[in-house]
C-alpha cells in the first residue's frame, strides 16, 4: 500500500460525514474554518425539497443510490437530533425521510453501518438543552425498504457506552473500536447482525492504544484503523486487524508523505482500493485539519513513478505536460482546475427552475482528486 496524494490548504471540516458513490465522494455537514472556505468554486444545484439543518457528529451511509443522513448535533441550538434525511445521488435532491417504529433518541458521535438494506446505529452521545451529555450503548436498525426503526434485542456482552468510536462492517459483522466514555477500551468488539449477538473477544498480545475519533475502513476482509486521540496524545499510526484470528498488526505504508497526527477525520474507500482521508483535527480541538490524503492498495505503475518524482524532488521540466499537471494535482490545492460540473438530468425540472436566491437552493462544491470527485453538500 502507498500514500499517493497529499494536499494542503483545503477547506477545513470537522465532525462531518462522507460516503463514496462510485468514483465520487460526498461529504455533508461539519463546521468549516479558515480562508480556504471562501475559495471553493461553487456549483449551483437547485434543490426543491427540504435541506437538513447545519450539523456535526452525524452519520452518512449509502444504500443503493440514496445517502441517508442521521442524527448529529445542530449548531443552531447546540442540541442533538434524531431526524433522517435522504439525498438522491442521481438527481441531487434532498428529502426528509418519514420513518416509523422505535426511533432512536437524539444523539451525536454515534456510528452507522449498512448490511444489505438495513442501517445499524450504535452508541453516541445525547446532548440536551441543558448540555448534559449521556453516552448510549444500544443498537438500532433502520429497514430502509420500509423506513422502519427497531431496537435490536442483543445478546452477549456489549461494549461500554461510548461515542466517537468507529464501526466497520465486514460481511455481516460490525466491528466497533475505541470511543469516548467512562472507560478505556483497547480491543475491538464484534457484533453479528445475523444473530444479534455481541461476540466474545479473545485477548490479543499486541493492541493499539486506546483512542477516540479514529478513522476506520475495511479492505480485503480486514479492518484498518488510523489515527485517533486519547487526550494525552494524537496518533498517526495505521493498524490492521484480522477478524479470523482477532489479531492486530501495525503497518507502515510506502510512498509519499502520509498524514500527520489526526483524529475526527472522514475516511471512505473509493473503487475498492483507494482510501481517502480528509478533515478532522490536528493535535488539539483548536487545530482543524485542512489536508487530504489518499492511501492506494493497488497503485498503477504510473502513479508510483509520480510518487517517486514528488518524494525525491526530481526534475519535471522534461516530463509530458499531462504528467506535470497530474503531479501538481497530487500535491497542491488546485480546486479551480478540477471542478466537475453537475447537471440535473431530469428534463421535467426545467420548467421548475428555481431562482439562485431561492431559500431552498442548495450549494454543492465539487473537487477532483486523482480520478475521484468530492462533493460538499
């Protein structure tokens, strides 16, 4: 695996959520800080339905062609919510989802995973108007076909109540790691969605240090954890977990410059082999990260050559123009050259075109990075 892209001075985002849709990454929510926020080229996408309120600490999952946003803390009132919004990636349209059943209580800092057509929500932090936070340890399931919530009656010993943990699906099992709460949990916990059972975890000789806010992703049937924080320090290490042997191993990617010590960043997998990390914090809560990194498990030979040129600062003047352009795109903030124009395909909407001043008009910015386009919606 290789670090192949490192970009700085991007719009900072924290407490945001993102999903990968084919070759694109969609990011929603989170506060944006710094001058870079003012420099993003905006793409006007007219939205004729309800737009979610500004929030952070929410989750975003993809089911078929729909992104579901759930929960989070609303910055308009500093309290958590439990509403559900749906974003159609084909026509770029928001709608507020009408759900029924046993709806989870409002929370932020929870996790959400998809197994089949069901979204599983675990943990999180409830914040009310009195700012009295309380962690949760329940598992809820949303059947997106019927938009029906249910509280999962679990068996086994669940993890301690926590927020700001990671949860990653491998097969039909959800693997929970880290988190913030009245505990220091060093090992991973596994929840079998088929049997609704928390599995017993055998002790491991080698473990990552306890942390909250790590980035997590699955590749080739194994779980990877990057970064995180434990109040004493912020991490920049990458660990691999084997769910068959319940064993950990620290890994050191090759290639270019990797991320610095970070936590609270978004992490998505594009095209099954390219991992994109962006946003979050560097060091402390006051240092929002403005960089973006790509970890490629199967880089092309051309990409490896370009990484070598950047790493060893080799002369570029004799390289073809398109290669020099790609080298710039890999290492510098080049938003203005990489914006993909979005067009609403539904012809029937031409007669419904909204004014740019319409309060339901939603701004979507697009950024391209090594073949992947990022939409901040």
